[in-house]
């Protein structure tokens, strides 16, 4: 009889252990990022520093090769989240999708225009009658440049559009006078004797929804805890990056081993100092409107066609800012 009771107790103990392991098993989440980009460092810090794991998530990152592909993966059920320009989700919604943006990852404009150090170009006014190399559209850097030139009445400026990441090449070859770049190409150019002649990051001062996390509205409704845990992981990363930049440098260098560590460090430092990396994942109305205004200016969205309320769900991000 004693042996029976011991066996029963052992069985119950094993069942209890099994139940506990199931309860503690990490929930899986898949995120598609548009590109492997130093701008997306908050995501990499959340993954590399175990901040998602602390929230009970096992996150798989997939590089889509473009923002539209990332959004398509979410719509098709291949991903829970995607990371890219929030306007990509907005444009998808105009075509019948049902997506919402839930967390800010890039809160400023990580774009600068550079020219050779001995160039007579020192400001946007000096672009008159010049050729500027920039990424082949669709690219936010090119749209921002085109909009700025329009606002300044600089219709004589010519654009030399090339593959993203190669914008400096036409300048080096003498086919362009300046180049509009993302990071880390900016720091690479500066290290090779170029100078910054226009600072889009300074122009927007951290108030621009450049890249966000989006998900299906049905995911928000059916899996609110998954969304909350994911957004909280991003919030933890953004807070850590602000309080301890050395962690940000370490993760960035690990994510981009092919780059000079000094270039990576300089890029992250500039992105932090110029408020491109946000302090929280909250997507402000002003930041969203700045991105929307650009889409209206280039004709992708009609005035009044999209509202902040229809495109953004801040409820998860706001919870991360409360004590």
C-alpha cells in the first residue's frame, strides 16, 4: 500500500512538473523586418539582451527585403509583426488590409546629405543647379529630398537615383555633387573626408514616425497579451539604450560584424544624440502626421483619407510608460 501511495505521489509530482514546464514555455512570435538596418537597433537589443525572453517570448526575426514584403507577410499570416515605414501599412489598409501600428522603433529621420569636404556646397541653398544622388524610389530618403527641394523652390536640382546603400558612388565617380544617405553610410563618408551639408534628423528633431511595428487588428483583438509582451520588450530595449549606450554599441557591433566597429559606434552615437532612437515606443500624433504629410505631398494619400486613430493603436505602448 505504501508503495502504491509513493508511486501515486511520484506520478502527481511528475504531472505537476510537466504542467509547470508547459506554463513557462515561451510563446513564439515572428517579426519580418524590411531590411537588416542599424536604424532597427531597438529590435536587436530586445533580442540580443534577452528582453523579449524576460517577457515570455521567443522571437524569430526574418529579413523581408522590403517594407511591402514585410507587411505582406503579416497580412498572409506568416508573421505576427513587421517593422518598416508605418505608411506601408497605411497604404495596405487603403487597399483593404486591416493593420495597425503599435510601437515606435525609429522616431526621427536617419537621413543626411553629404558632400566632399572641399565642395562649395554647404547648405540646401547651394543645391541649385547641382546633381544629388539618392536611392531609387520608393525610398523615404528620396521622398524627403524631393519634398524639401519643392518647398525651397529648387526645381533645377537633378537627382541621380541608384540602389540604396550605393548613393555615395556617383559622387566618388564625379557624376553627382552630393549624396543623400542613411546610416552607417553617413559615418563611412565622414570617415573618408566628406561633410554633412543637410541634416534631416535635425530638421525633424525626433518627431517623425519613420519605422514602426505593425500587426493585424485581429491579432490585437485575439492575442492582446502577445502584443503587449512584444511592445514591452521593445520598450525595455529603448529604455536600456538611452540609459546605457554601451549596450547599444555592443549589440550593433555584433549585428554588423562586417563593418568597422568605429563606424558602427559613431552611427549609433549620432542616432541616439539626434533622437532617432526613441525613448519610448509611443507613436505620437505629431510624429505620425509628419510621415502622413509626406505621403500626401507625394500623392500617395489624399488629404483626409487617413486618420491617426485608424492607423495607430497606442494602448500597448502607453502601458509601458506607467510605473
